[in-house]
């Protein structure tokens, strides 16, 4: 099958209607979300470890496996 350039229709995207709803929010950057989630987990783990060490030094036992 052959297609000539003269028979190819050009694509023009549809125009939004006047007064239509605002465009949706831009897509979230998943890398930034993953880094933020990792930072929160690391902060929680560091806090739990610090609590464990503090408790061990004071003679109490704290369960941080949760």
C-alpha cells in the first residue's frame, strides 16, 4: 500500500471550549514523591533508634519493631 503526501490529512488537536473548566493539575513527579516518602521513613527510623538507645542507656527496653 502506498500513501502519497497529498492524501495525508494533517492533525489539528481540538480547541477547548470557551469558558471550559480549568486544565487539570500537572502530573506529580513520582521521583520527588518517592524521595519524600523515603526521607519520612528514614526520619521515623532514626527517631525510633534514638529512642531505643536512650532507653537502653536509662535501663528501660523499648520495642521499635512496629
